[in-house]
C-alpha cells in the first residue's frame, strides 16, 4: 500500500508545474486533428501525428471521485469501463478492484498532484504515464471541484433529487445534457426546413406553423378545434396551423422526405396518411418545445416522458412507421439476396441454412458488423492488397460488389460467431494505437493472420463468380421458412417509443445527418449506461435513483442497442413519385429558369406528357444529375431555388467556397468542367474560371444535352454533369456551413433557456423574471450580484472582474428588442433565409463566421414596417459604411450568453470560433 507522503511547498510547486506541462502537452496532442480543417494549401501534416492523449491510449478511461475516494477505470470491451483501483484521498492507499485477467493498467505512485500508471497491454506496455490528480484543488476543502457556473447542485437535484459530494453524478448528467443539445440542433433545422419548403409567399417571415402544433392535441382536435374545450386563442392558432398544414401537403414538397399521399379514392386511406403526417410534425414540434424551453417540470411535455403519456394514436403512428420499414426490408430481403444466400449455403458446410439466413440478415439489414469496433472492409482490403492480387483482375469487375460482400460476410461470421476473443483483442490493439500509421500496421498484421485462414474460402467465392451460375440461382425458387424473418423483425422492431421517435426524426434528415445524430446518441447512451453500472457496483455503491422525468435512462443499455438498429435501418428516403413535377420546377429554377414558369411549360420542355422512345433524354438528365443529388435536396430543404441561383452569381462568395476545396479536387473539377483546360495555369486562375462558370450557369447550357450520347456528344454530356455537380457542391458547402455556424448559436440559446430555469431555483432576484421579456436578464443579474454583494454563484464572473466588466459593457450596448430579435433569427435560421438579400454587400468574404454575422446584423437592423422602431440602432452606420460585420455588435448580441464566459468568447471572437465546424469537399 502506498503511504501518504506530504510534499514540501517547493516540491508541491514543482509537481504542479509538471502537471501543467503534461496537461498542455495533452491539449496540444488532442488539438492536432484541427489541421485537417484548414485550406489544403496551408496543411503541412506531420509524418505520424498523434491523435489521442497518451493517457487514453495507455488504457485509462476515467478518474471518478466520491467523497474521500478515487476510482480509477480502464477501457474494457467496447466502451465498457473496468473498475481498476480504489484510492483513499487521505493517505493514497490503493486497493485493486479488478481481477488479474481483466486488469488493463498498473497503478504506480499517487500524490497530491500527479497519478502515475502504466499499461499492461498494447501501448508502450510497462512505460510510466503521468496524469494530474483531479482531487487537488488549491484552497478548496472538498476533493470534488464545483462547476464554474455554480449549477452542479441544482442539476443533481433535478436529475437525482438530491446533491452529492462526487463527480460521478454530474458526469452522467452532462451526457444527458449533450443529448438535449444535439436534439435541439436537429429539430430546429427540421422545423425550419418544413417551414421553408412551404414555398408560399409568407413562408419566409417569422411565421412558424410548427410552433402551434402540439402533441397534446389529437388529430380530431387539430381538424375540428371548435369541438374541443380549448381557449378561443388556442382554437384560432390551431385553425391557422391546419390551413398551413394543408398548404404544405398541396406543395408536394413532403415528397422530398419520401412522404407520399396514396393515390386512392378511398378517403379513409387518404385521411390515415394525413393523420400520420400530422402526428410526425406534432411530435417534432413537441420535441422542439421540450429542448428549446425548460419543460422539465411537466411530464407531458418533458422530452423523455411525453411520448408515453400523450394520446395512444401518436404511438400507433410510430409503430406503423417502424413496422412499415421492416416489412419493406423483409419483403425484398430473400428476393434481393437469394443468390448470395444460395452461394453461402453451398459454401458454408458447417452451418445450418436457417442459421446462415439469420446471420446474413444481421449482416445486411441490422449491419451488426458495424458494432464490432473495427472495420471488416478495411481488413478485407488489406488482405487483397497484400495477398489477393488475382481478385482485382478485370474479369471480376461485373461481380466485384457481390464478391466483396460475400468475403466481408465470412470475415463478419468469424468475429461475430466463431472467434469473438480475436475481435476483442483487435479492438484493444486499435484503442492503444496513437496514430493512423499504427492503426494501418495493426490492420495489416491482422490481415496476414486472416489470409491463411480464409484464402481457400476466398478462392471458392471467386470460383462461384460465374455469370451463368448467378443467373440460374437468380431464377431458382428458394425454399425457406418465412417465420425466420418474422422472428428477426419482431426482435428488431420491438423498440421503446423513445427509439421509435428518433427513427421518425430520420425521415427529415439526409444520410450524413442521420449518421451524425445516431452516432452521437449511441455514444451518450452508452456512456450513461456505463456510469450507472459503476454507480451500482459493490465497490462504488452510490445512490443513482433518477427523478420521474429521467427514468428512461435506466434503460440506457437497451436504448443503446435499439439506436444501433435505428441507425442501420434508417436511410435518406428516395423522393416520392407524386412530387416529381414540383421537383422538376425546383431543378429548372436552380439551373436558372424563372421560378414563375407554368406547369404546362415545364411539361413541354421536359416532354413529361409525351410517350415514345428516345425523347426523354433531357428529363432523364435532369432527374439523374439534379433531382437525385442529395445536395440538391439539401438546398431545397434549407434554401430557395431562385435565391440560390442569385447567390451563385456572386463571384467573391463562390471564390471563397472554392478556396476551401482541396487543390487536387480543384484540378479534377477544372479538367472535367472546362472545355479546353489549360492544366499549366495556376490554381488561382483555375478557381477563377470555375467561379465564372458557376456565375454564368444557365439552363440553356444543358437543354440540348443527349442522355444516350456517343463521341463528342457524350463528352459534352459528361462535362455538363461535372458543371452541375460542381455548382451544387459549392452552393451546398455555402449553405451547409452557415447551417453549422447557426447550430452553435442554437445550442447557446438552448443552454441559456435551461440554465435560466436552474438559476431561478437559487437566485431570488430571478424568481419573478421572464427570459422572453429580456434575454440579457440572466447575465445582467449574475453580474450585478458580483458587483453588489459578491453573492453570485457563477465563478466565471466572480473570479474574473476584468472580463465581467467587459460583459457588462456588452450588455449595456444591447437592448431587449435587439436580443429578442437575435434569438428569433437564430431559431428560424434567418441568415440562410435572407442570404441572397445581403451577401452581395459584403466587401470581403474570408470566413463563414463573417458571412453569418454580417447577414445577421443586417437582419437585426432591418426596419420592420409593423413595429414602432424609431431610434436608429447604434451599429447601423458602421455596418453600412464598412460592408462587414461589426465586432462590438457581435458581442452585444451575444451578451445573453455572457454568464458563461468561455462560450461567450468562443461565439463572439472569430479567431476562437471552432473552424472544425466548416466543411470542405473531400
């Protein structure tokens, strides 16, 4: 046992200095990947750049503190935590909690400032690693540090009903708060997209029909509000929303999300569809209310409980959506995969046919290979690169996809069923790796082991890749028990309603958004599950009874598994056929045709009503290269086709976006888009030429393109495809990055609303205040408490008088009208909506931050006809004179966030704004 060794003052200072140096080195290591977000010309990547801290790579997961004990954990299987050691904070005596077989780290010396340990497996095994002791808090009596906002106790009471002298409960809480942050962003974007896609004259005002949709009202109340006992005001709002809801249905733009009204004369079927759509929109609206306003005290409005409390008709819709998806998957599973399944049954002699079908269902539908913790695809690629040269022969080009899928399936079965231990060992090695080069080496080593085991199987697969064999198998009937798929569907679709609700949200997202949302949610629920497991363990054994609104998290293990299924079955839906005319209108408009063009003229141009062979070349070209582009769909969701075309005429803006695309990609675009490319010209000249092409793009450039083209005509067609692809990419990057910038401010608004509710519990001066009346009130009150009685619970403001005074100046430079309008502009993505109106006035375009805030400030200073705004906003002159955003105006608008100084600075100072938020074309 380690005995307590009290340090002398000088030794303590030296140890503290060393700890700061170690922390700085760790921060630098963690910051390294940000280089990838810089323009390609500025990137000079180190040969083998560290991607994670040595502490994590060596296997330490966390250091948890509870009263006078520290609990040190390591990474176990997957994301699981292994309790390794208990350390007494008084004398630093150590007790090992893990068994010899499960232990991953060896704890060394522990003192007031530092903790030393070494890895038992993988990364620099046996080498001592230092990390700081989290219980060392100079001048504080408790070993557990209080949070700088002063809200730790209130958060613990909200989530657990009481306070704790540990850092375990608050870490679990922060994971739940992260879930709410990401949902705040996505539901805000969904609500905006649905409003934006109305496509009617007043749709670009602040009118928000989604805001009046409530999941507390049944569809009957929504369609016949006069029969309800609601107030006259509520009835009026519902009637307005019902009218707008019908307008949205008429636009057919819900077809972009794959939602299609059935073609039938049966009104019951049609009404059932409309009822489902209403439920979907009302649930989105309810989630938005839950995450944008503090609804934690009302179970029927709380994010995690409302879906189980509201009328059962909403849950029936969620059941329908999930069942429909699995029915669709299962319907085509055997027919679409019977060739592969037949081949596998023939090759995998040690397996029963039913077992192979189940495993293949896991592989194809549930994609269980993605949950292994490593890439099956990368292993197969390494095997073929090093040893399987013959499989890359051109003779396999027509069957390569099928051949690779079968190879991947065999590797999946190996790790999923036959050799689970080997998979766990591979995950552990990859976790201990520090760089991409090390990871590549680990994959190469594993591939070498696999080759000897699977060489004959791969040869057997290749021998079956015969066109005639495949053709015959495709024609043959397949004898199998359909109950197998029914059973698989029942197991997979038996989800909690929270998980089904998340699946419903994916209807309104594209593929990347689905992946980002589900990956984050899975990670957070997985973390929560691990915290609960540790808290309930016999070694730690701390109270973890969640309050009523958060009982859902007791099922975090189940939800983690369910969200894996949701992630794997959700996908961006193909546009509905009934929306084709609307889509053709949007496509032609974005290519430069006047958006007032009639439906008849669109049909005439594209020959939509004509029948015959070879006459639909232009229609098919527009369909393949515009309508079916995910970037086009994204632009229609978030922007306006006519306005996008106008913005594209701004060469400064286009040049800025092109500047963020890597040089190698610019070279390819230039070669494929320009008719007579001069490949020796400079990159600047090439970007200028591409910008000019985008500026001058016209529908006339494409109207004579032939879909079935040969020779020169085919060259012209390929060039036209490349130009459209570049145009849509550039405009997508512009809009997507501005949406991403706005997301940072959405999160800030969400946190402001949440924190205001928490501070009201501990600050009497806020009890009677309403945030909607003045969004500065929280920062203002917390600053005043520091100035008057030094009773502010907020340590950010309390401990930094200089920065507090700066925040007070910014508060005084704003007013309640200005900040309320700012909040509404953020919530309604007004910058994206009004981009075309103001972007042409910017003198210098050098960052998405500057674009965002210039357009935002112009929107804030815009005089509204229906307001009594007579005084001139003080920043307006500078804004119009300098043709760029005003820094002091940004700080004034962000003054509601001043209570959290790090967030305030990061959102207000361009140099601190996270440039990793920006996208480039890769």
